[in-house]
C-alpha cells in the first residue's frame, strides 16, 4: 500500500501527489454489495462511514440503480480504507477495476469535495511501484529505485483548515514544485534530495498548519487523512541489487 509523501494539502489547489509504496500499512476492510435491496450496514471508525455512504449515494445516482452496502473493518490510514472499500464497490458492480472505473471513482471524489491525495490512493492496490498523480493528468510510474520502510505511523490530531489562505500565494507553487522534484529524486534513488524535500515541506506544514516539525524521529513527515493528520517515520534508502 502507498502513502502520500511530502504533500501539503491546500484547499482548492490541484497539486501533484507523490505516493510511495510501504509494506507496513494495514488495511482490513470487508465490502459486500447487495443488489436485491435491504438496509446499509456500515460499521467503520470515525468519519469513514459518512464518506462511504456519500460515495454510495453518488454512485447510485450516476448509475441510476440502487444497492445496499455492507462494510466493516478498519485500517491504519483512513484514506486507504475509503479508497479500498469504494474500489471494491465498483469492482463488485462492474466485474473489473479498469482505468475507466478508477476515473469514475475519482470524479465522484471530486464531486464530494475530497482532495487529490484521496483519489491518488485509488491506484495503490493495483500498483507495486511508487507513482505521482494529479487530477486530469496521466499517472507517472516512479519505479522502485528508492526503498521506503515505515517505522511508525500514527494519528496525531485533527486535520484542520489552514490558518493562512495560501491557495493563491507563492507557497502553493512551492508545494507543487516540491512534489515534482521529489518525484524525480525517487526515480533516481537520490536519498539526500528526498530528505531535503521532506524537511522543506515539513516547514510548509508548520507555516500553514502550525504543526511542530519534525513530527517524529529519523525522517518524519505529516500525512493528511480524511479528517485526521498522521505522523509517518520512514527509513529511506536506495535500492541495492
């Protein structure tokens, strides 16, 4: 599974998202679609259930068909729980999970007002490599020249609105440019540059959200969720043959 790395969420801004593969994230979600009707049974923690129900209703409207949803389980990262569950809904309804289905899901995410890092994570179950994604653009495969090992991942607070409106400021451009440079460094296995970018984006998190940096030991960074913000501690190294 993947998490967004060195990504600063800015409401209303469509910046690229760099997703890196880490093996240690737990996702345990059961999904069943019932076409014969009945009541929804959604038993998941936090705001996840609300978003799943919103997605279901939007999909029913789009497809002009009704179904009931059974979903329960949990995950270390609520964004992945949401995308894994909703991807499973699409697969059960269509029989496959092609690029078309993923585009449909992303369009629903956008309609729901969810940020780009949510839709970016939809590709996590079907890709082994690191990748970069942005609304309206092709996914970019970043290979596996860099190894990310997750040492710790935990929720550290609520993801509030930024206390500065930076959607039209230079800081927004810097955040997007950082993602582009990070993607290049990952493809080259340039660990030094990756760490520099993480430190720089940590500073943006402090400036925009007022969060202390770093959030943990070693190479640590903030990861945005559906309603929470998480702290990830990573070991980063170039891949050895």
